[in-house]
C-alpha cells in the first residue's frame, strides 16, 4: 500500500515538472526550522527536559 502511494507521489512530481533535488531543497528549508522551533518550544515549556532527575 505504501509503495503505491510513493509511486503516485513520484508520478505527480514528474508530471508537474519538479526535479527531486529542487523538491528536497525546498522541503528541507521549511522542515528544519519548523522542527527546531517545535523542539525549542517544548524545551521552554518543560515538555522535553534537558536534564533528567534520575
């Protein structure tokens, strides 16, 4: 099932004329800052502690 969806995604990129390298560059430009923002927010809220009391 997952392979089928990955084939659909690949076919859509090819049909849209998007190069995989360009797609990856744009995705990483957004994904890395979003992940860092979520991590720092969790650290500030104490959800993801820096130090363990163990």
